[in-house]
């Protein structure tokens, strides 16, 4: 199983792996040892599609006559039969809507020799909510775990194909999520990361008001021994006062939030079909920081969106200066033929997009450095995730896995433990420090045979 793309894809990959292993299959990290090769593809933007196609072609070229190659996931759902045109060696295509049918799909492929590829791409099906029995929505990496609380999206963003790929937003039942959180606590998980396309939309389809706040309170009550709970992917305009209060009053919920704002110009946001109330952003960031003075805010921006003028880009830069976010990701606009943004005539030249991305990241770098320098002299709890060559690396509450910075510490600290670290140095993205004390107890790690490649 090769998992490409985001953490939400990783959850689906590990869920498929569990279903197959429960059905009697053995997992292997070596493709030469596998009778079934599955690539859970990413199809969000062109760069991710090319990575997915490249991975499929590589396996297709090496595939033996008794091996099956399956394209799963987002690119499979979005492009269907085109995937087989791009990679003729693919034997089966299964999309995002019914990945939980992977076991009967594989058995059908193995039972019957298909002269043509087999497709399983039902359009009307949903990915969550209907098949909770025996299908976990978690991905465990070391002592951290991603827990998917919903899937799909009902937002109208003009640049995004996710609603086409995943379908509309569907929330998982409260009791199913809480039960999985409890099981993860019993497994010794130190960090629980709640993910969805839009976590703040959780529960609207279940008739819940402030559903995310309710869910967080239920998780903290049911699993009080999970020390870190991290919230990802909050939608602008839906971070409510109740959510802020819930985060601020629970020691388990980290003072960290990821709010993908996408731009700082009202006119650009209108063309993006995104919330364009800039005043809400200023006001909510102020509320968040007042309630949680140690809060770390991550956001992402798209530069070079169709029609983005020099003046609008200047507004974005001023927005970044004003709000001084802790973490910023900048991405160039990716043309997506099936989205409303593709019909806009005023496409920005590629070289302009790249220059603006570089300029925005150069603007953010001293802000990030200053934020890190302010931590020198403090003691931060750090989740240790690796060591070698005489140093250990881990993350503080300010750092989400794979996308944020690291804390670098001399010596070999116990893997999977949360250790207090005195911060003595700062770089633009990473910190250095020394342990206040260290525990010598070994940590356990739970691994599934899924190879992850982040796009």
C-alpha cells in the first residue's frame, strides 16, 4: 500500500490496510513480495496527479504477471477510466466514495481474470457515516494518531475539486469517533489530531449546533489520558465563541489551530468564492489570542489566483504583516479544468505566481523567526519522534506533523515520550534546546504496512 497526498488520504490507506488484514491478507512494505499493489492516489492539483501517475507507472513496469495493480483514492475517483489510459498496467480502479469495499473488490479481481480493468466508482455513495461497523478512520504514526471526524465538503470554493471528488460533507456519528479516541488512549497515543476537509462543519448534518465543540468535550471526558489533542483545518467564519472557549478551557486541547485563509484581499476572496469578511479574521484572531495567549496559528495562502492584481497581492502582504501568523504556507494557484476558476480569463503568468510565492515566504520568514526567538528561555513539552547521530528531534504543541517545525535536542531521548525541553536557540522554522529531565522508559510504536509519501 502506497499512500500519497494528505493525512486524510493516510487515514483511508490505513483503514483499507486494516480491512484487508482482517480479511486474512498479510501486509508487506516490499512490492516484490506483494500479490496486490495498491496506490492511494492524490488528485487535488496537477503536481500531485503527476506524482500519482509516476508511482503507478513505476509499479506497472515492475509488476509480475501474477500481481494486481489497483489505483485508489482521489485521482481514481476524479478521472476514472483516464487513469488506465495514463497507466495501461492498472488492473482495477476504486475511488474515494466506497474505499471500504476494498476486500470484495480485490477478491473479485483475483477470482476472475479481467481482460479489461475493473472499476468501482459509484457516484452517489458517501465515504463515511454508513459503514461504521468494523471500519476505523484512524492513522497511527508513532505515538500520534490522525482521527477523521467527517469527509467530503459543501463549501463552494471556486478553485477546489474536493466536492467533486469526495462528495458533500458527511459527519461521522459522535459515538463512533469517541469510541475510537478511547481505543487510541488505551493504545498509549500521546497526540490525537482531528482532521476533516472542514472540521468546523462537523455535525451540521446531524442537527448539532456547535458540533465540533460538543465532540471535543466528549473526547476530553472519555479519553482524559491523551495529553495532546490537535485541531486542523478550521474554516474562516466558523470558529465560534463556543469553540474558542472549549479550546481555552481544556488543558488537553492544544493552543494550536490551522485556519486556511487563502488570501487577504476582499476582492480576490470574492472571486475565490471564499468568506471575504476580512474584519471577521482580524476580530477572531484577536479573540483567539486573548483567550489563549500562547496560541500558534497556521494558515495557507494561494498566490497568483486568476485576476490577482499587484494591488491585491499588496493587500495580502499587508494582511500577513498585520496578523503575524506563526506558520504560513504559500502555494501558487493550480489550474483545474473542472472548477469555476478555470473559466476566468485573467490567468496569472506562471513566473509571476512563483515570484509572488517567493516574496510572500520571504516576508513571513522574519515573522516566524521572531515568534521562535520569543520562545528562547522557556520550557516546552516536546513529543520525541526520532533520534540518531547523537541528537533527538521532536515537536512542541506549536508544530503539526510533517508541515511545521522541529525541536532539536542533543542526546537520545525516549521515543514517543513527551519531555520538557528548555529552549536555548531559534531558527526561522526550528528550535533547539536541552532536556530539563528525561525518562528512560522505552516507548512502543504501532505501525501498519503503509508507505506514506507527502505531496
